[in-house]
C-alpha cells in the first residue's frame, strides 16, 4: 500500500467518524427532553463531529494553503464553542 493510498484511507476514516458524530448529535438534538441536554448534543456536533471532518479534509488537501485555512476554521470552532 502506497503512502497516498494510506493517507486516503486515514482521511476517509476520519470523515466517517466525524459524520457518525454529526448524525448522533443531530438525533440527540431531536430526542433530548430539555434545553441543557440539547445544548450538549449541539456541542458534540460542533466540536467532535466538525473536528474529525476538518482533520479528514486537511489530510486530503495535503500541505497547502487550504490546510492552513481549514485549521484556522477548526480553531474558530473550538474557541467558539
């Protein structure tokens, strides 16, 4: 397995994990009973789900300006939530 193929597999695995957390958090937003538990579900979507998705996209982009922009966006998500 070449390096490019292993990077593709790792990045798609990160994106699948991030998608899983986004879906679980969205279901939590719908099913949770009160505002505070819904806020927790929204926090899971924002930090964990978006974090894994952005890291997977960074691996796909390689070492470029796009990666720097994605990391900046990740820092905004983490500091904002």
